[in-house]
């Protein structure tokens, strides 16, 4: 262990413990795989619940609550608390992809898969399609969306890599989101460059083999964004150790040196815009008014086919027994609303960020993308609130009042907004800007934060 890692020695030992118990971690992952498959498949084979059903007595409601009420919102939260430990220690999809690649063709990863826009594209397509088929409400769409993603991960593993997670590194629909949130985690595996070089300079020494499944270049790793926190590299060459860090460090000191435009797109247009639109479209009275106006026009012109729910459930929601059906008009308006929300929110936030970057002096795209990273807390906090809304809805259906939820939502939004502003203040100081310029830049970032916050305020307190 390097001398510089000694202040965090107890934490470093946790990483080494993970390295030494990889077999136990494999068993845990396969247990999660079995549980995951059961939650996906069994609910799709049984009848839908009736009004007398409860979470504890009906497998469909139980699976719905586990997946969308607990699993996904708190996996997002775990990224902020312990980095991508979920990916490296528990994720069933990652485990299956890696296992498949051990027996697959082992071919090289083609260039098109390494396109940096896939995380945003996959997130956007999955989010919109999930709304089209009501993935949060019904087990069959959940089987198609989540099961389809899992089968794709296995297929990629069977074709590419050898004991690697090519799917997780480049194509997973939530990998980009996880990577962003993990930048805020107070834990990471730090690489001591001096210890690494010192190990290599001693003749005859051989480092133990390390298989980094998510294809992270360990030697140059400076943050937690791509690391799956599995512990396999802990202690490697006496230079890698699990350590505690400031939650601001990666955003302030690392992100600016490596501008990533597609991460900016995911933050600004994806998490702050598209995700908000996906959660709020059913509640917005403007959506209802637009639907009624278009429906009247279609009736007046004898074009009622667009108002008939004729498409199968795997294209648009169609459950007559549940009185829940979407017509092409519903689906088209929904998609238009989500895309419009993403566009309007994204452009407004981008404009505010541009002003913030210019306030620091000469405009540079590097500063623009660096300041966009400061919005990760408010962007991630909003998505967590959106996902946890189903948790609240299902618990209230079971008779729990949960009167404190409104206050908790307000506190979370306020805390996330304050965190984003604090990060922007530190970033402005990082560029050595004068106090007036720093204040002006943070004020512009505050406008960007407010744009994102308004979407959630409207959903939870206005509509």
C-alpha cells in the first residue's frame, strides 16, 4: 500500500476485502440474477391485480413496488453515496454480460459501439418507449424493456470481449446517468502515480493480473465515473486504494480537464428536460387542453382513426380490461410533449450556462461543459423525485398518509439546488475569476438551476 493512502487505511481495507472475496461476490450476483428474473417473468404470467390486492399479497404489485418503488430510485441514490458499487457488486445485467463474454467469440469492440453519444441516445429511447407502453404500471412492458436490455447485454457479451462488460461500458441505457451521479460519491479508488512508477522501476517484480471488466484504464483513472467499484484492482502495484474524498473533488478538479459534450447533453437535455417531461406529461393541463383541441379538429374533419386505440400493447398502452388505452393521438402528443420539454428546458439551461461561462472571461467551450457538470445534483435529484413518486403513490394506496413527503421533496430540491450552486462557486474559483465575475457566473448558473427546478415544482405543487 502506498504511503499516501495510509490516512484512509481502514477504508482501503474494505477495497482489499472485496478483492479477496470475489467468489462470494459472484455468488451474490447470481442470487440477484435469480431474484431479478423471477420479478420480471412471474408477474407477466399471472392476472392483473384487482382493487382488493395489496403489495404483500399480489405478486404483480409486489414486483412493481420492488422494481420502481425501491430498486431504481435507491440504486440512483446509491451512486451518490458509494459510487457505482451497484454495477460492480450486484447488477444482474452486468453479471450476465460478463459471464456471457467468458464463453463468447471474444471479438474486438467495433468503433461504432464506442460512439460517445450512445448513453444519451439509449437513455432517451428507453425513457420515451417506457412511457409509450406504461412500463411503470404493467408487468409485460417491464419484461420487454428490462428483459430486452438484459438479452441485448448477453448478446453483446457473447460476441465481444473476453470476460469484459462491453455492454456496460458503452451501451447500457443508464450507464451514462450512473457515471454522472457517481462523480458526487465520497468514495473512489485512487491511483497513486508515484507508487505505480516505483513498482515498474524495480526489476523482476510482476504485478498480479487484474481483469477490469468495465474496461477502465486503471493507470490513468482519476475519478469514479467509469469505475464499477468491484475491488478487483485494490492494491494493484501498491498504487490503487479505496479512499474517502470530497464529494466536490471530481467535478471541480477533474471534469474541467476532460470536457465531455455528450455528458452535457445528457445532463441538460436528458435528465433536466426529457426525464422531467416523461414524469409530468399526464399531469400538465396544457397537454389535456391540446389533446381535446386536436381531437375536436379531427372529429370535425372526419379523421377519427388517430383517436382509436388500435395498436398492440408493446407499441402503445392497450389494456381494455384496465380501461387504460392510448390512441395514436395520445402517443404522438406524449412524445411531442416530452421532446418539447427536453428542447425548451435544454435550450434555456444552455443559454444560462453560456452566460455563466462568458462571465468568467473569454467564452470557452471547456468552461461551458465544466459548469454543466455542476448541475448534476439538481438533475439527479429531480430524477430521483420522479422515480420515488411511484413509491409514494403505492404506499398511499396501502393506506399510509405520508404527510411529510411534501416537505421532504422541498428539502431535497433545495439541497440539490444549493449543492449545484456551491459546485459552480468552486468551479469559478478554480478558474481564478475575480469576485464580481464569480458572482455573475454563479447567478447565471442559478438561473439554469431554477429552470430545472421549475419542472418539478410544477409537477408536485402546481398541477
